[in-house]
C-alpha cells in the first residue's frame, strides 16, 4: 500500500509541475498561479544621483585584482572594490557612501562584466542603508543599465534600476569616474 501511495504522490507532483512550470520549448510562459497581495501597502519611489570613483593605480587603490586567469583576452579576471561615492563628480566633493563588492570579465566577445555591488550610504535619510546591484555591465558602452535587486534599512525590499554613465572627459587610467542615476521602489 505504501508503494502505491508514493507512486500516486510522485505522479501528482510531477503532473502539477508539468502543468505550471514547463515552457514547451518557448523562451517564456506565464503560469496561472496567483500570488497574494497586500492592497494596503504603499511604495515610495526614490531617485538617487551620485558619482562612483574607481582608483585603479597609485598608493591607495580602491580596486584590486583577485583572480588573474593568465589568458590573453582577460576572460575570468576578477576584482574586489571599495569605491568612494560622492555628491559631485570631483573626488573631493561630499562623500555619500561606498560601493563595495566584486566584478569580473564574464564575456568572451566584449568587455562585459558581471558586477555584484552593495551601495552603502553614509549620508542623510539613507545613512546605514544599502542597495544591492547585480547584473551585466558592458563597460565599453558609455551609458548602461543595471538592476537593483534588493537592499537593507530604508531600502528593505527595494527593486529598481541604475543608469551608469562613464565620465570619459575627466577619467584617467588611474581614476575612473562613473555617474549613477538610481531609481528604486521600496516600502
């Protein structure tokens, strides 16, 4: 009896999985599962604007290579960072936080990186809060978009996007500057 009960259970679970989660060879498909929502919750939309400073060389670099793949194209090279975030594009302007995380060259075809960065804020209403950015960053493009996938503190349950713009006119081989416009929705 126990064997037939196990078979029935496995058959039922397999059937449900096949009904709701298979894509039949399609790129995507919506399921019929409805998730509960809290209609009383309200969300805030917050926009942040700051500048990110990669210090690549010199006495106190804020980016260090942790994996050198020893190939000619750089694929797999990985780095850790603890970069200053400022209010204006000059590194001497008011600090608003740090960009702490890692990135690596993840494309065989271009300068596409995978980035995992925690934006840790130190100023104003957001002091002590973080946003987590995770995604592909095609650094050869002047303007690119990255997803915000979460946060802490004020930004708990945050989601949104960041527009990164390389500031080529003031960047050097030692100091690379990126302007960020971040838009997040959060409770």
